[in-house]
């Protein structure tokens, strides 16, 4: 005896067989889920506040009255006293700031293309399966991430290369970053081998494959490298303070260090005396931070769409 099983339909669902009806107004969220969402949003909002408030504090301090700013303590949400742009005028008229910008822009113009080019060449070679020593070379590259020679060997190397008091001293010895090399190598390995094989059948060599196939398909990771290397060169001050003694070659961050740490504001307070100098001195520090940070902040939004996809490449496979 056979049993015939007929499909069933539930009320409220048009044309679906054996399905549970869905509410048109959405699924009702449980109290536990709503509580989780509340604390999740609260935590993210707190992290956003802790991240953005320091910059907001500096921005508000740069346009506040210096005398009132010296008497103030605690959070700074709105300008104190009369809103003024005198601090920005003093900073922009400072010849040291212009000199620092010029030197830093030179470092970026030379350093970013050089570092991305050398890193991509190394990543291409180490991503080829036909290179038999790639694992051994990667071992020594990864080894440098944990054990380094230190400051004294680096100083002796730069001195023997004749790069002392030269802006290239902060670029050439650091042309390849091991972590960035690993990320770019992983990205190159994800490119289908069939593309390279078809190019080789047409007579393409390594440089043709590198320039016409690998690099055009790696725009996301290249954008990430530009951001990583650019931020590193822009914020770098330590090695510049070790290798550069000529003040006319100081990058922007060394000038900023003198203003904030050594408290050298003489070049921006010339011709100002008395209470005006006291008022201006306090707000100049904040204005200098804004002037030196704003350019790198304006670049990031243009690279953000590549950054989100490119930075995850190194987490896929090694």
C-alpha cells in the first residue's frame, strides 16, 4: 500500500510550497538582540569619540584665545574666548614651516615611487613558483621583522654610503618594508597563473608580465602600499634626527618636534611682546599640529576604497 503525500500550502504565502509565512512588517527582534545592539552601538560610539576628540580638541584650541586656553582645564568642546586665526597666520608665515614642507614633499616624491617599485619587484620575484629559493629568501626577510641590527649599525652604514646630511638617508635604507613585501607577494600569488601562461605563449618575458599583467591587476594593494609608505615617510622624524644635522634639510616633523617638545617658538613670535606673545604662544602649538596633519588626512579618503579591499589580501593566505 502506497501513501500519496501532497504538497501543502500555508495561509498568507502566495505560490510557495511548504514554506513558513513571513511577516511583511519585518522580523520581531528579541530583547537580548536589542540589548546587544544597544551596547554594540554604545561601544562603537565611545571608540569613535576617543578617536576623534583629540583632533577636535587641537582644532578648537588652535582658534581659541591663548590666555583663556592657558587657564582652561578639562574637555574642550567649543572655542574659549575670542575666535582668532592669528596662530595660523603666525604658523604660515614661519619660514621653517615652509622649509619643512618643501623637504617633506621631496622625500615623498622620491620615496613613495621608489619604495613601491622596489617592493613590487621583490614581491614579484618571490611570488614566482619557478624561483626555487623563494622560501629561503622569505625566511631571511621574515627574520628581519624580529631581529634587527639596531641604530648603531644603521648609522655606520649610512655614514659609509656618504648619505649623512642627505634627504635620501631617510629613503634608501628603508626602501623595502618586510611586512609590506609579504602583503604584496600574497597579492601577486592570487593572480591566476593562466594569465601568465597565456602571455608567455605569446613571447612575453618577466618584465612584460610584471608591467602589463601583474601591476595593472594589483591596483588595490598598490594603493595600500602608497598609503603605508606615505604615512611612514610623512610622520618619520627619528632617523631624520639621526642622519641630518643641516637645519635647512629638516623635514616637517623635525620642525614640529622643536615647536612642541623643545618649545622653540622664536621664529613665529618675532615682533610680538607682552600679553600678545603669551596668548599667541599657547595656540601656535595647536595650529602647528593642524597644519602638519591636515595634508595626510585629506589624502586618505581618496584611497579608502582601495584600502578596504587591499589591506585584507595579506589575511587570505601566506
